[in-house]
């Protein structure tokens, strides 16, 4: 039997966990896998708190159901029964201090049905007329990348961008729409424009958003796990062979020695590897490999910081409730919070009967200081903003503030090309070393899982094990 190969996976977030698990599944003893995590727990940004009967997510709360890899991973580790779709209801956008219902039939803010859009109070008649120009304005061929803002403003006008698309996208990327890359986030929209000459027409042709009868519920789009997303982390960890996971093991740097890599740990020890999966954020990767100039562009890739506060109340504390699942805030509004999820309605399993769980988010790209405010200050400003549309008369029974520093990688214009250049150089200079995770090809949990799985494929090919 040929000698066992050694693979080190660096970073124990969902990407690294998936990679370690799939490698062990695929390699049947031919590969020795070590998963190295700097912190004392696995899961990275996935973190669940259970308190007084509440299930509270500090990071992600769910994943898109139509991207199948996350549901598949949950099934493979025995959590099929725990998968839960979101409770649906009206969602809102806060513009000029007022909540407006999200026009039904909009897809990422792009209208696919005319009536709800025409009757929406979100836009002026001029704004609506400008958006309708998408139907006649010819497609523009652009060589290379462009910003999401430029693209959507050209197709649908400023109002639809400011009052609808921007708040929705900011909720996902926590970045400036005028800097984020179209190619790295929604290349599909560019393809629709090129093929159909119009985003509205393209989406109407290709996306089936079922028309609902009055009073009929919206279909669920997201899934979570009833015990919290951390149950996925724990279940994957439990599948790993004993001795695979090394917590509190921070990688300091990596050196290539011929065909072997020396993974140098902060505690002074060295692990040898035939291949390495780098499932840590881009800035951590750059620090592990400072001797390679081609990774310098990662220094310029920003990641914004965000914070969120989960607040638990008795239902009686909310005097003016709103029927729905939450709202996002437009940037031209003077609110400090960027969004609020009515978690008890979106995820009823998370909250005991008779209680309310609200989760507010802060940290606009232009308001990064707020992330460092004290817990009390964040609670206070969240309640102040909430009380402009709701009527909450009491302090929360408890609140949990979570700060995520440099956590939201910004895929700025040119991101994809920059990444491809880095990976080309990596193939030449560091064969057998592969990048995966939220900094690179998609930040959603299913995207991260896809990247962990793709990295495994690359390792197996590199080792001629496929
Ligand atoms: C507040 C918030 C809400 C979100 N909501 C959603 C959501 O609802 N749905 C969704 O799909 N996505 C959501 N996301 C995005 C998603 O959570 C992340 O993109 C994803 O979890 C990233 O996983 P990862 O494994 O690539 O990275 P991470 O989770 O960041 O894991 C990387 C790991 O690498 C470790 N590491 C770093 N440096 C080293 C080193 N030198 N040595 C060893 N280990 C190291 C870190 O400690 C960390 O554990 C959200 C993100 C945030 C911050």
C-alpha cells in the first residue's frame, strides 16, 4: 500500500469543516487529515446561544434553500429531521422613517410583476417611469467588471436602487453597492441583460415567482436547523475521525520545502503536509504566506465589521406590533440600525410562547465606529430606532450583543479577476495549496460548503486519487 498522504485544512469554519469531512469520506484511509483552528471552538461565524428557552444565532441564522449543498450536508450528518423552513410574512423597507411593504414579485429588488410595483409607495411616479425604461433601454456590453450600483442604476434608475435594491444587498454584503462587483456577486444579472435586453423581461422569462392569491402565504426560501446552526457544526465535527481536529492551533506561516509544506504553528511546532486547504479569511492567508508577493492584493481587500443585538421581551412589552418578519433600512434614512428581524415570527421555534425575539443589526460601511460601542449603547440605539415604528415600552428581559470585526469580505469591482490571478500564481508557486471560503467565491453558507467540497476535489486530483 502506498504511503498515506497528509492534508492540513486551516480554519475550522463551515468551509474547513466541510473540507475535512468530505476528504475523510472520499479518501478511505489514503489521506491523513488535520483540521487546524486558531480558536477554542469550531464553526467560525456560526455561533448559537441557547438561553431561557430561546435559540439565538450570533452569526448566520439560515441558508438559501435553493442552493442545495447546505441541506445536503445537514442530511449527510443525520440532521434531516431538524431542517426547518422560515416562517413567511410581509417584509418591509424603511424609507424616510416609514415602513413600506416589499412589493410582491420582486426578485432581489428587481420587479417581475408590474402591479405591486406600480402601487408601491416606495417610489415616485418618476421613479417608476425610470425603472420601466429597463424594458426598452438596450443592453450595454461591458468588458470586464462593473459595480452593482452602476449596473442597477443604469437599468432601473436611482430610486429603485436607493429604496429597494441597495438595502436588500447591503443586508447580505454589508458593503457599498457602488463598490461591490457585479461579476463576483450576481453575474447572472449581467447575462440576463445581455440575453433579454432587460432585467425585468429576463427575470420574468427565467424565474418562476408564483402568483399568490390574496391572503396566500409566501413560499419559504430559507432553511435553518431547529436546534440552531451550531448543531450542524457539532454534527460534522462528530463525524470526523478522532484526532483530526486541533483547536487553539493557530497557523503562523507556511513554508514550501520541495514537494512538502511545513505548516508552522504559533506554539512553535511544525506539521508537514503534502497538500493544504486554506479555509481562513483572505487577510489571515496573506499573513501566513507573506513571502509571496502575489498575495499582496489580499491586503487591499477590505472586510467590513458588523454587530448585532438579539433582544428578548415578553410579548406584552410590544404595544404596537407589525405583522411581518422584519425590515431593512435604506441608506438615505437617519436610522443607525441597518435591519431588524422579528425572529420569533421568522423562526417560531427560536422563541418560547408568549415571548418576542428581535434582532437588530448595525455597522453601515459609513458607520463602522458603532460596532465598538458598549453593549448598553447598542441596545439603547436599537430600541430608540425600533420605537420610531413600533411601540416597545419595556427594557428587554435580556440582550446579547455580538461584534464581528472584519467579518464581511468586500468583493469589490475586479474581485474575480484578482482572485483568478492569485490562484494562477498559486498553482505555479504553491502546487497542492488551495483557497476556499467566504473571502473568495461567495459568502453564503452554501457557497462556503461548495468551496470546501471543490477544494477536496482539487486535492484528490492533485494526489491522483480520483
Ligand atoms: C453576522 C453575520 C450574519 C450572516 N448571516 C448569514 C446568513 O444568514 N446566511 C448565510 O448563508 N450566510 C451568512 N453570513 C455569512 C457566513 O456566515 C460566512 O460567510 C461563513 O460562515 C464563512 O465561513 P468560513 O468557514 O469561510 O469562514 P469563518 O467562519 O470565518 O471561519 C474561518 C476560521 O478560520 C480560523 N482562522 C483564522 N486564521 C487562522 C489561523 N491563522 N490558523 C488557524 N485558524 C485560523 C478562524 O478562527 C475561523 O474559525 C453571515 C455572516 C455574518 C458575520
